[in-house]
C-alpha cells in the first residue's frame, strides 16, 4: 500500500491570480517561476487562447513543506459556507490571553490585505478567529 506524499489545495474563485497573491501574503508563500520559455507569468498567460487566459494561478511554500495552493476560475459565485477551510496556525502552544493576543495581531495584519473578520471564538483558554478571504472563503486564524 502506497501513501500520498504530496497534495495541493484547490480554490474555486472568480479571480485566480488576485486570490493567489492574497494567500501568498497570508502564508508567506511564493509564486513559482513561469514555465520554461517565458520571462513572466503575464507572457505565459498571453500565449494561451483568450478563453483560457487568467483561468488559473498557483503558489507554493518556499520551504517545500506546505501544500501547493491552486486557484481556478469558475463561472459561479460562492453561495454557501465552505465545507473545508484553511486554519492559519499562529497560536500553537499558546493559551489564554497570550494566545488571544497572537491571534488578534495576525488578524490585524490580514485585514489590510483584504481579509474580513467574521467572529471571535473564545472560551477563556482556547480561541480562534473566523475570517474570510478576499472572495469570501472562510478560514480561521488559530
């Protein structure tokens, strides 16, 4: 029996490059180099048929540890809550007020990037902040 060594997380979205660049900022990910023979991703995109231009974008963890994120354009908008979401882990090992302060600091960093704070879940010891990305996809600062 073989085990999976890698996986990617795929987002359906309206503007793949815009959402990918948002997540690069959130996670410290990078846009990989364009395909061989192209100086930039814009050059590559212009080489594609018009209906395929801007249809996808990707980013990856520069350390190679985290999963690749892939963003694909879809015609329909988001209408319901995500069934799967990312948790941005900034409070690992912290509890109480110390954890809450770390989460609030990260939330304050993400809001100017276009994230929206939805609600704080806090029971006096454990906490998480529910947020949305620039296209309304839910995620947690955890």
